[in-house]
């Protein structure tokens, strides 16, 4: 047989084989589709979670799916500063604030709430006092507050539209004793500061024009031993303080006019407890469900989470402690209150739970715990996708 004839036959054979293989693939793909084994469409993103990693000085960003699972955002983690720990969100301008305790400054990021990508604002980071911890932002997005533990002061900054921070006249404000946790009431009229060294909490009136802090009459109010975490309920009526070394939560009613605090009637503290633990629980940080009827507290020494129901300011345990990872620090609910996340500092993970919005009970999410992608995660905030 002539070589030209042989090559022609070979080409025809390869063409027939290729057509056969293509038809086979199409047949199998169609068969799989009919049987329900077609490729799964990724779940849509409902929100984003940001985690401050104190050991690696950066912020991990995750897309939160409609079922609560976490997926790293491209480019995550994003560089912050040495000892990145506490965080707060300006929901008006979509700025994320991160205190860097070892660098004595605060990082500010613009947040793309469609992708979850973080970008430093012009001039970031901004100098604070010594060893900054708690961060808070007033709900109108006018001022940012930072508690400087070693300076016994609070730095107050005005926020401009680009996220640049400028100290307000009189900042930093003193008369505080080891500030750790900070929070602002929903109306943006009062700032509350935990005084770690004196076992008290100090309320301040916020001047709406200048941002200056004015001590509330009565000055500091007693807490339990070693107050660290604190939070105001979404209605602005009650303040809750985590008494770290007393294994308890102190609860107060807030005077809407003056900002003065009054302990809730009945038990002055609600013990967090840690059934089955061989050490004290050591409550650290708190989160309140957006429906306002449940509170969640991380127990850093107990590797657990306590769940409480809220009734006119009073806390009542509604379950035994829920297991987390090692040394749980930050805790946050997603914007809908459907999921709860805990940053576990020692094992570099995030524990994720689905939340029963009728009972407040928690169930671990599939895939939990999730790797954080950084070292020593501490703070966590969530924002809705827009």
C-alpha cells in the first residue's frame, strides 16, 4: 500500500475515534445530569466575616455563604499591624478599624462589601496611645474611639469620607484606669469604657459636634473582678460587662438621659459556668442576637461558649456550655442572626454555628472549625454583602 493511502486511512480512523469519544463524553455528561450528579453551583455569598490575627498582624476575610460556610476572600489575609486585636466597623462609610496593640496605632481599611476585599485608607495606620485595645465607632460614622491601656486614656478621632482619622480637640482623654473594652450605644450619645485596673466601667457623654468625651455624673460604676468585654443591647437600654476573673456577667440599665448605670434588680451577676471543665471559665467577649433576646459569651479558659436568654436586662442560662476551639476570644453573629462565629486564638480556627432563632441554641456548621489562615485570631466582625 502506498504511504499516501496509508496516511489517509489513519486520518479517517483518528477522526472516527475522536467523534466516538466526543459523543461518549456528551452522553455521559447528559446521563449524569439526569441522575442529579451535575456540578454543584456555588452558594451565593450573604455576608463577610473579618478576623484580626494578633500573632501575624493581619486580617483574614471570608465570604459567608447562605448556609453559613466560610470561603477565603481573594488576597486574604490583608496586612494590618503588630498585635492586631480589637476591631470595629463603620457601617455608614464601610470602614474597618483594627487596633494594633504592639505598634501603638490603628489600621483603617475601606471595605468592598461586594467582594470582601480590604484596602488601606490614605494615611493608615494612625498613631494612638500606648497599647491600644478596644475600638468603637459611633453609629453615625462621625467618630472613632480607641482605649489605650498603658496610657489610661481614650483617643478620639474624627472620620472623614476617605477614612482618614484626625484627633479631635482634647484627645486623648484621661481619667480612665486601664481601658480594655469600649462600646457606644445605638443612639451614638454615650461611650462606655471598662477600667481593668479598678474594676469599674465609665460612661461618657459624646459631644455630637466635637467628639469630646464628658464624664457622666457618678463617674465610674463598680463591676466584678477584671472587666474586659462589654456590649450594649440593640435597644440601648442595657449594658453587659464580662467580669473575667469572677466568671460572671454584670448587667446594668442605662439612663437614657444621663448615661448613668444602675445594676439590674435581682442577681447582680450571672455565672457563665463550664460544666465538665477542670478550670475556671474566664468569660471574655460578648455578642447579642439582633432579635435582642439572646446573649453569647466566650469562656477563654473553658474552651466554650455560654448562651443566655435576655429578659428586661436579666440574663438566664438556657443551655450547658457549648464547646469551641482552644482559647475562644472574639464572637460575632452574622447580620441576620442565623449564624455565630468564634475566633479560637490557640488553634488558629473559627468555630461556626447555626443559630435557632426561636430558642437561641447552637449547632455546629458542616466543615467547622474553619482554618483562619493567620496566627492567634482574636477579634471578629461581620458585615452584610451589598
